[in-house]
């Protein structure tokens, strides 16, 4: 029986997208043991996962270095046939190098890649989606077909979502208005305008993390409608809610990738970032909306900023709400 270890300790959206590797490995090696390393806070995505053997959690906020070394010690108890590092940073490079494995695979941009068994070129902006870049890590073990991310909501998560959906027999929509990065986030005033344009017979749920509840509350209050579920649903409960939505309205952020993993209809608003970076929707009913104005400052960065570097934020304010509705 083959043993795989997959490492992805970045943000929530990255953890969602790395499920594309898990899914494809399971298809090609159905009897294999697959273990995964994620950062604390993302583990809820994998509750009751049907074919993950072990989930390792790294708490980056409490004793980060000590926790990393303790985790590496735990990983070394198992000898893996293949260790697959989906990141480009030193800490995960150290995990890859020090864990016991026959083949150690990672991107060439990782500072410790010279110690890997197999190095894969990593280029952003070449037209490939992130799942294609992830597939490059395992293509030699599988094939060239594009893997798709997938989440597996538990029965409990589906019931959690149903409690809210049942109040709206005509259907519902979700809105995820927040982002870790300000310049990836369509302004609150725009979300308010959008909600006022939505069909009145559809439920509107504002979703996100607990830290997004204040923003969601303001939007719902000023729009005159909307139930704030930010921080009230589990990650898989959110996924189940999005799967059944008539439409999910999101930024270029984690909820976009959750929609992709559930093949849920999604409209993604891109502000300072661009789809060419490779993080667009993968859903069959996926739309991208961005400003039609040519801005020499866009994109201003891969991840966005805490504030618009130019001060005008035209890439966001220039997107009309009726365009987002479609």
C-alpha cells in the first residue's frame, strides 16, 4: 500500500484547492494511505473526510517554531512513499526534507528545493489555473488530466445548512463580502446595492468567518435584508449552503474556491487581482466580473494590499452592481 503525505499550510482557499490533489491521488491509488498537513483553522474542511487517513495540524499562532519541530517529529514516525509539498516557503520545505520519504516533490521556488527529489517549475501568470500547477506535482504519478477540488460535507454539515435553507422554499443566494486583503474586497456599499437588486423571493445569506460578522451585519442592515451567518456555520456547513444556492456572490477569496469545490454556481468579483493569476472559478456555472476600465495599476500585486496603493480603488468602485447581477 502506497503512503502519500500532502503539505499545504497556507490560507483557507489554498487548503480547498489542494483537495484537487487528494481527489486525483485517490482515483489513481484507491487503496493508498493519504495524510495531509494544514494550518490550524483549516481543519474543519476535512471533518469526516472519506479517504484521508490522518490530518496533521500546525498552529502557526502559538509557538510557531516549536510547533513546527514537534510536527516534524510526528511526521517522521511514518515513512511515506511520496511527500508532496504544495507550497513555496521555507517551513514546509523543512517539513518535506526532514520527513521520511522515498520521493520528495515540491516547487523549484521553495528555498530548500535543492534537497527535494523532484522539483517542479512554478510560474504564475502563464494562463494556467492553480489546480494545473498542483497537478504538475503529481502528473508523473497519475496523468495529465486536470484535477478538480472537492469537499465532502458530512450529514451534520448538510443538516446545519438545511435549517437555514428550509425557510426559503423559492431558493436562496449567498454573499461572501469579506477578504483577508482589502483590495480584493468589493466595497460594502457595492454589496448593499447588489442585495437591493436581488429577487425578493430568494433568501439572502451573508457568509464568512466570525471576524466578518460586523461587516456582514452592516451590509444586511443597510440593505434592509439578509441573514448574517458569518461565524455561525462550520466550514462544511457553509459549503453545503453554497452548493444549493441559486447563486453565490464572492470576491477573489476562499469562498470562491469553496464554490468550485462544490461545483456551485458562482459570480466572482475581481478587484485588484486578475483571473490570469490562475485562481478563477472552476464551477460549471462560474462567472467572472471585473472593471472594464483599463488601469495601468491593475493588477497591483498577487495577493492584494491593506489599502489601494493609488488611493482611488477604481478597480473596485468601477464595477457596477447590475453587471455583477448579470
